[in-house]
C-alpha cells in the first residue's frame, strides 16, 4: 500500500525542488555573465553598468543553495527513518520531472550547438555557454537518476560529499562575481560615477536648450536655474561640485571628479539585451572617464541645434 503524503512531505519536496531550480538557474546565469565579460563579442550589446543581473543571481545563489542542501537533508533523514516514504507520489513526480527537464535540456543544447555549427557562427563564447549548460544538465540528470534508484541512501557518505562540494562550488561562483564585477564598495563607487555622468548629461541638455533659446552659451551654470520651472542644478552626490567652462561661442567643458576609471562594456552584454550608450538628440556621446577629475569638451552644431526664431 502506498504511504500517505502528508502536508509536510508535500511542502518539503516543493521547497526543495523550487530552491534547487532557483539555485541551478542562478548558477548558470552567473556563469553566462562571467563568460560574457571575459569573452566579449563585437556583435553583442553593452553590458549593464550596474551588473543588476549578476548581483541578483549572486544573492539568490547565496540563499537558495544552503536551503536546498538543508531541505534535501531533512527529506533523506525522514526516508531513512521510514523507508516506506521512499515511494511517495510527490517524490516520484519531483524526480521524474527533474529528469525530464534535464534530459530535454541536454537534447536542446546539442541541437543548438549543431545548428550553430552548421551555420558557421561558432565562437569561443558560445561554445563555453553550451558546454556549461550541457555539463550542468548531465550532472543533474545523473544525480536524480541515482536518487531514483536509491543510491544516495546506500552511500550516505558520498551524498554528504556531493552536498559539500555543491556548497563549495556555489561559494566559489559567488566569490568569482566579486573579482569580475567588483566588491559592494566598488559597486557603490561606480554607482556614484554613473549618477555623475547622468548629471552631466542633464547639464549638457540644459546648456544646449539655453543656447537655442538665447542664441549664446551661459557664462556660468547659475544662469541655467529657472525659478518658473523650479529647475534646480544637479549636485554632486558626494558633496563636490560640477565645473563648467565656456571655451568659445559654441564650445564648453563640463568637469566632474570620478572615483574609478570607467569600464568599456562593449560586447559584454547578452544577445537579446541592449544597454545603449547615453544619447542626446540622437547623437551618440562618449562619457568614458578616468579616476579623478575628468573634463568633457562639447561643441554645439548650430545646424543640429538651431536657435529658436526671434518673436516678431
């Protein structure tokens, strides 16, 4: 007679499978992002300067990997105390579903590899991603096949070794993220720099708008303030000051002090995600900067930014 599935059994297995899937997806996401950054592709888009995907995947893996190991340990201890619980329907469904997904992933992965190879589009970056997916899918398939056949109950020490190795691998993957995208303190400095670039963009737009309205460049940033629109000049988030210098009738300089040298993120993004460079009026701009004070020279093109006609 099949043992009765209790709510505890159901939610233990549901939690274990959900945490396991989340851990695997986060692990693959991190490896994909690392491959993108270490093997740029000129046909790929710009990477996210805030590394939002990496940070989310790192946080998810840090939480869900230990949760998965803990829940699997509770499930196996329950089964060891009552071997009849090895035949619960929820256990069979969870294992068979995972085997099906892992097997289908292997098949799709190989089909994708062959299709891309026949199309002559093979790159090191693509091969690495295919190899990572194939390796993870095969390992997951073999692990749950052994689970289905009761191997881990016969070899509990090896089960503990596998669990420990999985935690160590998750830890190393997270630590690699700090090496590739930077520590939290470095990320905060980068976010300060990104805000400064956005402020300079705003100032540049206001200067161009001022020129179009008054047919001349402002002598100082204070002239950009408009009490009727309650527009306030952006301030340096770290307490410094942005510097403006009029260098000609149509040219000017904007300066700010940055914490870190800007990264060239070209080609480090994924194939379906565009992080476009900052643009103004349809013109692609360059905001690459070094550490310390950096100035950006701009020249207004009267044909691109024609002054507003004078009222009659």
